[in-house]
C-alpha cells in the first residue's frame, strides 16, 4: 500500500519565526476566472515578518493566481476572489488597488520579468521609485544599494533592457521592486528560463536582501529543490489547494516531497516515468 503523505498544516511559520509578527495572512480564499473557472479552492497561508516563505507546486497548481490575488492584479485577467479574506498587518486589502498596496509596502515581481524593453536598465530601476516622496538623495542612495547587490546591473545600466540577458532582466525586475522600498516582495517564478548557476545567484541575493535589508519574501517557485534550501517555510499547492505545509527543513526531509517533487526515494533517484505514476496515485488528490 502506498505510504500516505503527512499533511502538516501547522502554525504557518518556521520555528525561528514563531514569535514574529504575521505580515500577510490569506484565509480560505477561492478565485474564479470568467465567472466560471474555479482556480483556487480554499487556499490559506501566513507570511511572517522577516521570513522567506515558498509557495511550491507544478505548472497550473495555482501559485501565480495566489500571488495575483494578494496583489489585486486578478481583475486585469477577469479573475476575482469570491470567498475568504486577505489581510496585511491585520487589515483587509482586497479592496485596495495595486498602487495602494505598493504604498503599504507590498509589491509583486511578475513571472517573466516584464521589464520596459525600450528603457535602459537604470531607467527601469528608477521607475520603481516613481511614487516615492523622500527626495532625490534617498532615491540615489537606494540605486547605489541595488547596484551593490547586482553589480552586473551597474555595468549594464546604460544598456536598453530589451537587449539584456534573461538573468539581467530578472535582476532588473527585482531591483526595480527594491526601489519602491518594499516591506514585502511577492516574487513569481524567479528561476524561470535561467541557467542553474544564475538561479543560485538570484536566490543567494534574495537571501542576502532578506537578512541584510529585512525584506520579507513570498516566492512562487516550481524549482522545489532550490526554493526549500533558501526558504524558511513552504506551502505545496496542487490543483488550487494547499496539500502540505511546514518548515522548509522538514519538507526537504519529507519522504513524499523527496519522492515526488525532488525525484528521490530511499532507493535513489526516480525516473520521470516512476514520478509520473506516483502523481496519479497521490492520496491527497483522491
């Protein structure tokens, strides 16, 4: 008989963040597109201040929809939250515009990077400071801070963004978000389309920004292996539902996560065919 996965559904924070303030709380939300298609089916999660929380799962699991529900970007795609609540610092934010959320310190870095291709790298970065009112000196200081984390962007600062590499565009997108002085960044698929070495570099920078600048991250990621090495806590989504959650260290050692998401088992690495078969037999979707 197939071993059943352990659904932790714990307190929603890693042990080192048990006493930390909960910045973001998503409570049992449902999302429908075009008034017909039910995409999220009661998703709940918590993001503690100062942590890196990973939202994991395959393509179509509902990760991007969850982030867009939080940042209120669903309406542009004819989607809406039809049930549940989303709180930031204890206050409901579902009625706010995306720009209102930026003013509160929440900004999303979209999947696929979405730079302004006709602008230079530096002009892209400066667009992130558009709503700030703290003066040119503060903005220039933050620009220097961004360049200190992304020295490659300093080298390419006068280059048109559309002619830079995928990794440089991802760095530009994150740097642009930092220029708004965010408290929380929603980071969607930062590894998409990047070489493994660049993926490691991007996640290392995310870790440094978290530790040195105090930026809280909620990141959606298909690359479970990398995400669980850098995150503090993880939620695994399947077909619009949270099927497992727990401290990242625990999820890394969970046999079901290792066997399905990491392609490993007690007998060694599983073949794709074995993993695909395991997907069909997973207890939590039955």
